[in-house]
C-alpha cells in the first residue's frame, strides 16, 4: 500500500465492464456511460443519474443510495475496492455528449485475492 492506496490486481477490461454493467443495470436498462481504465489498475465508472430513483425535490442520490450501490458492486466481486470519493461531474467534461446533464462517478479497483 502506497500513499494509503492499495495495489490493484490487473483484470481484463471486459471482466470489469461486465461486473460494472451488471451492477448498474436495472429495469430501465444500464446506466453505465463510460468506463475509464488507469495505469494503476483502477477504473473510473461514469454513469447516469437515472440509475437512482431520486426523491422529489432532490437532484442527486442520498448517501444511503450510494452505500446500497457500493454493496451491489461488492456482491458481484468481493475483491472490489471502492474509493471514498464519489459524486457528480459534468458529462461534457468527461467526454460524454449529454448536453449540460450531470453524470455520476465512482472509482474502483480489484484487490489481490
């Protein structure tokens, strides 16, 4: 562990995409918009706010909803490490043509077995 960040196991992008796609799928289809892979083995998952059923008067999901999503990822692969920092970003700044819509992101990696 260097600088508080663990070492990640290298996984094939196809495997990571499959896990992530599955976790972000619901009755309305998949909310995954973009998957970025970094040299350290970490992935950034960029997805649509439409994944969550946001309460009236709110634009973003609650902390409880985020925690439920994190649990969904962990149920699909127990070695997934999810970074504490997550939230919203501008879709166009992430290279996603969705107008001025807000996207959500979280970073994750796969720990050694």
